[in-house]
C-alpha cells in the first residue's frame, strides 16, 4: 500500500492521505485526526438528505469484517507516524 500525506493542521485534523490501493487506483480524502492525543483514521463518507430531511451517511469504503478495517487503520497510522518523523509540524502564529 502506497500512502501520500498532506499536512493540514486545522483543529483536530493532522493530515489528509491518498492511498494507492492498486496500481493506478487511488482512494482520496482519508483524514488523520488527533483526538485527545490519539491518532484516528477517518475514512471518507458520502452524505445525503433523505425525504424526511435527515442527513444520512454511508461509508465509501467498506470492509468484509472489522479485522480488515483494523489492519488498514494500523498500516495507515504507522505510515503517518513514519511520515511525521521526517515532516515535523511547523506552527505559524499571527502577530496582533
């Protein structure tokens, strides 16, 4: 699995990722979050508004079982940590 990260640093969002799942086939918009010091991988979702005006969400990527999802999340987290070691955060503050 080939993963490319882009630094975001907006709120709890640490980075966005693009995963090459097969040669020439990419999965966009994976989000790497930092929630209370823990790295969380969020897979993309599609939202739509139903007839009853409620918003519904469906996963774009589905897994046949929870174990496969956990393995993917662990691989992405490990790749993110390795990427972060070579790409340190740069905090920019505005002067007032």
